[in-house]
């Protein structure tokens, strides 16, 4: 999610904004479009780290599942008499 944190230069409001191609950057409090992009966004950082961790865990689970399937198939082939 392209969520960025901005500080309004007009009223000093800090806010996060989901920025899409169609998004008009404006302060939700005063509608000013003079905004300063904040560089440190802990929420976004932790969210992406979490997403990466979930992706890694899913990949690991998938690998385990395929290895279990192969072991099961080898067992069945060995005992197919
Ligand atoms: Zn403002």
C-alpha cells in the first residue's frame, strides 16, 4: 500500500495518505496542497516487513508441503505390490 506521511505547510497537520495515481495530494484539514513529505514512516516500514515475513513463511510452508507429498508418493510406490 503506497501510504505516505505528509505534513501540511499551511496548518502543520500531520497525516497519512494513501497515494494512488488519481490521488490529489491535499491536507484533509485545510485542503492545502503545500505538503512536505515525511521520510520516516514506521507504520509503512513495519507493514512491509510483516508482509515479507508472511511471504517467507508461506514459501516455507509450500516447500514443506511438497516434500511431504513426495515422501507420501515414494512410500506408495515402494509398497505397491
Ligand atoms: Zn492543512
